[in-house]
C-alpha cells in the first residue's frame, strides 16, 4: 500500500480556510481600530474648531457708511424728507 505524502486536499483546505478566517478577523479588527481613530480625530478637530472660532463681531454702531445706508433706505421708503436725510447724513459723516 502506498502512502500519500503531504496533507492532501482536505488538509490543504483546512489550512487555507483557517488562514483566510484569521486574516479576515485581523482585517476587521484593523478596520474597527481605524474607524475609532478617525472618530477620535474628528471629535478633537470639532472641539478645537469650537474653541478657536471667534465670536461673531457685533456690527459697529458708529460705522458711518452703514448709518448712511440706513438713512438712504429710510429716505427711499419716504420716512425721511430730503432735508432730514441731508442733515442726518451730514451728522453721520461728521460734516
């Protein structure tokens, strides 16, 4: 009776299947670790952005151009007369 050498078809299938399972398990673990690292980096970035973001600047009350624009809108709407508009504009511009 002749003996076969090696593992044979079934033995090879078991080894390959085991290696494939182990490789897939490691790949899943690595993917989960990568996802956790990305989530942590995202959260750190968001925290840094919230701390670094300056508060929105309040509109300057004494901005002469903004005041003149408001006066012009009021003049166009008919709220101010020509004389009132001219006087308020001169006051806003410091003339």
